[in-house]
């Protein structure tokens, strides 16, 4: 129950801010958090989680019990460009990319504990 996003054109440092907010949450809760997050990378991460959930459902898991077990952001390749500066010098510009991997796990639903209620005896 995995999905991956390769060569996403945003730096890993910025994408990690998004992924740390949803690590360990249920899929439904994570999609709600991502839909209201004002970051540019929130939408692609949301699509990635939905893709991983669809993969899990195809393998026989139930969608309500899915939880984000692990989500990692690794460094991708770096596109190197240069910017002309004063006196004929060129300064480097590094355009970084990210690789994001999501692993989902199916968690058994917790049963609600029922407190023992005292039964009143009726006297006749």
C-alpha cells in the first residue's frame, strides 16, 4: 500500500513542512488538513495520498481504516542554472526537486468502551 511522487519541482525542505503535519493521521483526516493548508505543495501531496489509498483499496483494504504509516521526502536531482551578475560574473541558481514516498497501513477500528452503568432496582 504505497505510492510515490518523483521529481516534484519544489525543494524538499518546503515539502517536509507539509508532510510533517499529516504523518500518523488517518487518510480522511489528512485530506481535510491538506485541503485547507495554504501551501503550494499541499495539493500534489493530497493527490499522492489519495492514490496510495486507491492502491490499498485495490489490494483489498477498507478505506475507512487506512492510516499514514510513513511519509518521507528525499532529495531529487538539482537543475543547475546561472544568473548573470555584475562585471561579467555568473552566479549559480540551484532548482531543487523532491521524491515523496507514502506508506499506508490498515488499522483495526477501536471499539468504544462502554462504562458500566448502575442499574436501579425498583421496589414494589
